[in-house]
């Protein structure tokens, strides 16, 4: 949550929420990211992409194990892969 959030959202009425949203939107419009911000964002994006590929690979492995077990492979055979 942004540091400018003065109160918990649950405690705000609709007018306060709109005021907070307007203030945050103005901050966003005026933000000029530095080169370091851009570099950090690019690095974090690469981490995110790599994590996504790892998750997909883990799911593919789990699916393959299920298929192997369904076709009679032993745990020893699966584990030796």
C-alpha cells in the first residue's frame, strides 16, 4: 500500500476514498522514474518471467508423473528420471 494512505481503506467513507484516489493519481502523473527505477523494474520483470516459466515446468512435471503412474510406472522408475 502507498505510504500516503492515511487510514485503512475499510475505515474510509466513499468521499475519503475518492479523495485518496485523486491524490494517488496525481502522484502517479507527476512521477518521473529514474534510470535506476527502470533498471530495477526490468530486473524484476525478468524474475517474474523466470518464475512463471518455473511454475509451468513444475506443473508439466507433476502432470507427467501422474500420467506415468497411471500407466503403471513405479515410484523408483519415476524417481530415476
